[in-house]
């Protein structure tokens, strides 16, 4: 799994909307042909949501919570599961501690 934080550097950090940073966790199991992405909510604008892809079954489920009720949508997957790979522009920043474990910190830069 990987914890990903995206930052829109052109947005003002003090503005409430749109959010400058978003966080998600990716679980990717290529041998079992399944993946899951959990998006953290951005209160009060977006609720947390999750996407579960089962390439072995050719279905995707999206789950989110609105007003205390969970909603689920099921869709058919028509593409093959992509091979796992890092983006070409990724570079290793160094090691850091996260939740009591030593982890590698990587960065991909898309501009100035």
C-alpha cells in the first residue's frame, strides 16, 4: 500500500475551497487482480470515498457516505489491470517515520 498526498501549489494555502491538499491510500494487489483507493474527505466539501476494483470479476464499486448514509455504485470494468510501476518523474526524497514505521518518501513534481 502507499499513502499519497497531492498538493496544488498554485492554490492559496489559507483558502478554504478548493482544498490545496488531498490525501489517499492505494492498495494494489496485482497477482490477485484487485485494487482499492481510499480518498480522505475534505470537510465540508467532499465526503470520504473508496473505489474497489476487482479485475478478476471485472467490476468496480464506489462507496461514499453522504449525511450519515452510505451509497454504493457498481460498474463494469472493461480494461485489463495495469502493470504496477512508478511514474517516470518519481524521485526518492529519503526515509521518514510514519505511524511508528520507517518508510521511504517519494516525490513527483509536475511543475514549478
